[in-house]
């Protein structure tokens, strides 16, 4: 082993900084600066490699794939802040309330739909937690079942298109966003179906854990319920299917479909009479925060990767992976274990850039 030990220590120190709570972007850039200087002093790092950094950053900024992040996040932020998500959850809760476990099933369905609209986990969990958890607890739902349904269905935003994870991964691994969306849709829906099946199973074996809504809580019936369903459920569904369908069938690029979705979310909000400058401003601010986070981590991880590669770390890691016992399946098992352990302390965006 030559100077590869510097790259190994660099990688270990990066994880130590993360475990101590330092921001991931600063952990990337800080370790890159320190170990780049150490490598330069020891003659293990060529300073000319840093000339590649501006070109890589400019390539990132000119990548139209990442432009989809802005539109999809804005679309989800409008859904969250305009009350469309609340209307959807309340309507499905009334619609499915008469059956045992109906409120939990409504949460899972809305979580699936919001995942297809927001692509952001936090927005989905916050909306459903604030609205549905007090109602479920009030009507006698088991606390563990109620919170589990909300959290698990909220995390579907990581898998069901248009997930930010998939957009970031497409940039990292060089696979088109459309292909990743198509590949992730069926597993995401299967996972949502398993959640729903578990709720129905619990409601069957333990009716007290997931009771039906009492008759006095069913405030809408007949044509009134049908009209509310038409207004609250079908327009967002149409918008989601139009956005994802245009990508799946090759009618639009992901960033083009995202732009249509963002504009359509504003139209739906205006149709419901809720569109205000405050909603637009808050949605734009949320979009700017998330987009800036992604770009900052991407820039700093590019710097980290350049220094790590210059110290011989990339070739050393490749040699380790090639010589793993078990061949392909050994690599798959080790990779999944590493990603699982990273998920204990890191968000999905950071894991995408590290792994």
C-alpha cells in the first residue's frame, strides 16, 4: 500500500464528523481541504487535479436532470401549503371511515398520492401527522398502529416517482430519470399495498386497534360526499397521472413534466380559491431551501471525490470490492448493509452522494 492510507483515514474522519453532527456538505469540503493539503505535503496529491473542479461544477449546474428537483419540490410545496393535501386526507377519511381500519387505509392511500406529488418525505409526514393522528387517536386507534401507518406511508416519497432520491441517483449513476421512475413505480406501489394489507390484517384480528368511525362522525353522505370526492380527489389524481404519464410514455422530459406539474398545482389551488401570494412565497422559499441543500452537497461531494480519487482511494476501493467473497452477491449484500447503517444517521440525499 502506498499513500492509499491517507484516503482511508480521510473517509473515516468524514464519518466521524457526521456522527458528531457536523453538516454533511461541510464535512465533505472540510476533510477534502485538510487531506488534500496533507497529500500535497507528502507528495501524494497532484494539485493540478483541482483544475477539473470548475468544469465539474459547471457540468452540474448545466445538467437539466437536476432542474426537475426544483419543479417537483415546488409542486409538492404548493400541495402542502394550499390545503389540497388536507382536503384529500379528510375526504378519503370520511369515504373509508365506515370500514374497520378505514382511517389508517386512508392515510396510506393519501401517503401514496402525496409521494407521487411531493417527492419529499418531510412534507408528507408533517401533513398527515398534523391532520390524521389526532383524529385516529380520538376514535380509539392503537397509538402504535396510527403512528406506524403515518410514518411508513410518509416514507413512500423516497421510492414512488417523482422521488428526489431517484432524481439525485440518476445524476450520480448516469441512468435516465425516466428509467428510474419506471423501475421504482411497481415496487413502490407493492410496498404501499403491503402496508394496507397489514392494516387490514390487524383490523381483522384486533378490531379494537382500528375501529370504524361511529355514525355521528360521518358528516357527509350521498351526493354531498360524491361532490366532495370529485373536487378533492380527482383533480390531484389527474395532475399526478398526467405528469408521470408524460414521463413514462416519453412525451416530455422529467424537468418539462415537473414544470407542467408545478403550474398545474397552482391552477388547482386557484380553482379552489386558495391561491395567494403568501402560498407562492412560502412554496418558493421551501423549494429554494431544499434545492440549495442538494446543490451544496453535490458541489462539496464533487470536491471530496476529486481529492479522494487523487489520493488513490477510488482504485483501492475498487480492488476491495472486486476481491469480495461471493462475487456479485457478496457485493450486493455488503452494499445493502452499508446503506442500512448509513440510514441510521443520514438523510437519503447524503447517502446518495456517499454510496
